[in-house]
């Protein structure tokens, strides 16, 4: 989803490049553990973090019994109550799809802002190995944002994971220019609408206007969400704000910060 360390963007081209040069090696036993659930937590991912992620996904999908089982595999729910049908479809596609997805806690990684997905490679020489991806989630970053309640409901670890899974399943792209959400976030925005939440108005975050007048506040950035207030009425805007130096994702020229 989320801020790219050096302003690079996740794209089809970049994904192909990453496949060639960046390989996260995964122990082969995870391959077995991802059957039949294709989404599995690394053993280092604390139980509390797994539950935090599951609770956000329960809220978004409406599946009251979605969970990570004792082996760390994601188990989808049944009999949804409200929630987003599109999110349920995306998770179902991941779990029944051909790729394995491993979730990793990247809260200590300075180069990960919020979330990112990287292609991975199995350590052992397996015959016909399944494609694998690692979704790195910086839980700490999500704890360091402030803003409007409605915007914060539309921007949390659950939404971050869904964004990365959409890249995996749909090979969707993020935009290259300011002021639009892009293909991937358009999919995620459909889910937000189904949950009655504001949609993300832009893919890139920008410096907060407060930064123009204050050295002290010079590191604040903001991300805009918006929601229709009714036919013919102006959209209401909601903001998520954070300290870019703390979370990362600021380009060197400091004009914009990129999210991937
Ligand atoms: Zn992205």
C-alpha cells in the first residue's frame, strides 16, 4: 500500500524486476503449511499481531469467524454479517489461488512504511514450486498515525494487507501521478464503499499545509479520504496524518511521499 522508501512504485515492471533481484528465502516447511490455506503467518509474527490483523479483517469482510489457526494459516469465515462482498471475494481468490503468501512483521524495519509485498523464493530446490510472496506489515507504523475517526477506520492493517493481496491476485498497479487512487486502490475503495466508509482520494500522500508555516511541524504528511454526504451535496473530506520521518516513505526531494 504504502510509502515506498525511495519513492519507487510497485508495478508490473517493478514486480518483474524484483523477481530477478530481490528474493526473500522461505523455509520449505511453510509450503506445506500453506496448504490448503495459502496465506500463512511467519512463526515470528506474535499471536497478538495475528489477532489484530484478523479482527480488522473480520470487520471488513463481515465474517465473524475469520481467524488465523494454530499453524498461522488464514481461515476464512462463513455466514457473513454485513461487511464487504468484494473483500470476501479477494480473500477467497487468494486462499484458493496458486500462490503462497507469507505475512511477516516488519515493525522493526525502517525501510518498510506500513506494508509492502515482495516476491519470494523457497530455500529448498523444490520441483515445480508454487509462486510465493511475502507481505511485510509494519504494525508500529499504523499505531503512529492520527486523524479523523472515519479516515482511520478506512486505513489500518486490514486494509493494508488487502491492498497488497490485490497486487498479488489481480496484478493491479499503483499510479505514477498525484491526485488519483490508482487501479489497486480503486479495488480497495469498492470494499470501503461496501463497508460505508470514506474512499481514499489519492494514492500519494502530501505534506500537510501546517508544514508551510512551522519548522516544528515540517515532517507531517497527510492522506485524504472522502465520502458523499448525499445527492448533490459536497463530499466530506477526512484526513490521516503522520510524521514522515518516523514512518518513512519520503522521497529525497521532499516534495512528495510515495505510497505503494
Ligand atoms: Zn500498492
